[in-house]
C-alpha cells in the first residue's frame, strides 16, 4: 500500500514534492529549537524527533486536541511526515502545539 502511494506521488505530484521537503525542513528547524525535543534529523519529507517517553501519551492527547494526529510506535522516536495534505498553516499549527506542550514561547 505504501508503495502504491509513492508511485502515485511520483506519477502525479513530482513537481510539488519540493514543497513537502521544504515544509519538513521548516518543521525540523522549529521543533529542534524547542527544549524537551531532540531533533534526530530530517530527510526528504520526514522529520525524526525524540521526546520523553513518559510524556508521550499526554503529548498525543494534547496534539489530538489541536487536530494533529501522531502514531506512537518506536518509543521515544516520532516520525513526522509532510505530504500533499499538509500546508504551511498545518506546519505552523503543529509547531505551536508542540511549543505549547513543552512550554516554549
């Protein structure tokens, strides 16, 4: 299923993939500046961060209230992915939600 999504993107959205990569870079830079988040890296449209595992469930609830979905998998690392449905406002909302949770101003 994931390969089908990738093939569709390559067939229909190659021109705009650079937008996803730029948004991921912006997300990585902003999240990396928040105390409590460890930026592990940003590759293409994916951002990898570590957060304190003991706060992960509360973070998930906080982000859901802000309309942001995460999938808890390989603790404490989170992978955030930008794609066709993520715009600049979505990046701003995500950064603001993480900043609010970790008490950044």
